[in-house]
């Protein structure tokens, strides 16, 4: 650090009491830049100050900040370095000019409206260890006099403290942004597929997920349809070191074998060129993250050998992917019967994880129902606050053969048809819906009318009762929708 001249103790004491030394370490962004500039002006008694933060080339600025007429200005943009700042940065030496006009090469200081012809200046490099990051300048002594060597030394002291504080602030900001992004991402994933663990058995599964998340061992999640296998897979991903990388889910129940093959193996698997992300295989898309094969038992036998080969290639090449699969069918039985390759089963079933059905963990029902109610109430703009006593009892007594999926549908139906503030049992399980399922409605027409009424009301709720918008979503004429509403006894003021 450049130190020259005799600095009086009172000037050093005054420097230490500037905002940079008293609160600069807790500031960030433009606030910190302003503190550095005002502390510089206070330390050397200048009328103005400027700060140039250089890019990696050290030829242009990425940020220009200055104070002129007691007003702070800041510009985050590429800009040519003024001659004086460029010289200081290039030579890595301080510069003192009390008669700038004598040096034609230093006729611009980069501060609009404050040419050097009006006053002298001092400039010092901003350095962190051996890295140069910018230039700090003080312009014009308040008393109209000249800048001294002591002024230059004081400005150097300011720069010597300010540079590492600024670099630390930037590093912390990057870290803070990364943490926020990760939290937002985890919150988004959890919101999309909630993982409710109110029951003892699911709390145990949740803790197991956190333990297994730190390993790359393939996991096979087993359970009935709708128990939340995809949610469990996401929990394994969220709590792993791969959380900031892709979570790729492949729905293996895709009815078209060709589409499933494209999803699994991409365009390149068929010898075609990969032109965009949609042509990449799921293995390419999941690089560094997690690949989730949802309902793997549904993969046709004709594709299983190709999938096995791809997994073997992944192992041999040291590919960086965590493999998770799920199934609601008995894969072991399918393997014995020859409908599923035993070697592929062995690759997927390294660590089985069983998720019990909702009827075996009734403690989760209320928490899940409340979650789905909040979602539905917000989407439908209805101020529901909970469930009536009879609705709570009905929720606990239901069989929930389709598990969480069925519970979600029931809550949404109750929210759609009921009246706030509480959802009542009569709207959770409407007789008409039960009649449709049991064939007691009086025929196909009645069942069709029940579906039409429910579907149209759902769309109208989403459009806030706007029939023109609803007709557009339903892909029918506005007049036809009006007629259907009269036929199906759907009120206009939903």
C-alpha cells in the first residue's frame, strides 16, 4: 500500500470515524459505493469523488459511481475508462494532479459536468491482494488549494479498506442470492406436490428420505396409485446435493410406445440429430441431477432392453445421475412371469421404499385436505377457512381408494360447489357423483350431464364467471355455452 508524507493523528482518527469504517462492512450494493465515496471526500476534504469498477479486461468499467454537488450517481454499464483512471489501473500506482490542464492526456475524469480544468484530483487503485478491481478518485479541494501527499496517503488507506469490503459484499450477495433461489425452488417443488408428514409412519418416511438423499443408491418407491410417490421422489432430490440440478420425471404409462421411446432415449437414440432440448434423452436432460422413472412397470418389454443398456452405459462411463423409479404394480411378480427383465429389476430395486395408502395414515388426511383447500380457495377466489364438523368426519371415514389424488379432487369439488366459509360434507361427496359411478343415474345422458355441469362450472370459476372467456377455453360458441347453462341449470352469478 502506498503511504507517503506525514499524516497527523487527528486526520487518521477522523478517517476511522468515517461511515466506511463505522458501518461499511454491513452495507452492500449501491449503498456501499456511496459510503466509500462520501468517506473519501470526508477524509481528504474534496468537493467530489468518483469510483470506477473495472471489468476483467481492465480496459472498461462495469460500474461507474460518483458524487457531484452532494448528489450520488451510479451507472451499471460498460463504459470507457477515463484517461487518468486507465493510467492508474494499468500502472497500479497512485496519481496526484493539481494542474490537470498541464497534462493533456488527463483532460477527462469521467464525471459529467466536472472537468479537470476546474480543479485538481488524486486517484488510487482499488486492489484485493494482487487483483486490481478499480480506481478511486477524489476531485477538488474544498478550500481551493492543492492535494498533498498526506491526502494521497489517506485516500490510499480508504481504498485499502474499501476494496476487500466491497469484494466480500459481492461474494456474500452471490451466496445470498443462491440461497434464496434454492429456497424458492424447494418451495415451488413442495407447493406443486406437497409432502405432508403428520402421521408417525410418514414422519418416519420423511426422515428416511433425508438420510437417503445423501446417497446416490437407486431407490424404488412402491405404493398404490395416488399415494404420493412422485412427491417422495422430489423430496429425495430436494434434500440431496443435486437440488440445484434438474429433476427429470418420465411418465412411463405413456400409451404411445414411440413417444415413450423418444422421451427415454431422445432423437439421437434413433440415429437422428438432436436439434433442441426436447430431442435430448431423459439421461442427457438429467445430467448432474435426478432421473425419476414414474411407474416403471409400465415400460413395454420392447424398450426395457434399451433402457437397461443405457443404465449400464451410465454406470460404465461414470455418469452423474441419481436414478429413482416408482411402481404401483408387483414388479417381482412381473419379473417371474417374464413381463419385466430381471436384470433391469435388479438395477432399479437396489433400495425399496414402501409408501402406505392414505387409509392407513389417517393423521395425514386433515393436513392434506387443508392444504388442498387453501390452493383451491385461492384459485377460485372463494374465502374458505376450513371444513364443517360433518365434513371432517366424512373425510376421516372415506376409503380413499385413489388415495391423495381422490382427496384432492373431492376438496376441489367441495370448494367449487360449496359456500364459504366452511366446506360441508354434502358437497364433498355429492349423490350425483356417486350415482354416476354406480350406474344409478338413469342412463348415459344423465351421467354425461353430470360431467358437463361439473366441467363447465369449473371453467366458469376459473374465468371469474366470464362466459366469453369460458367459451373460448371450452372451444364452443358463446351462444351455445349460454344455452348449455340454461339446460344444465347453471347459475350465471357463480
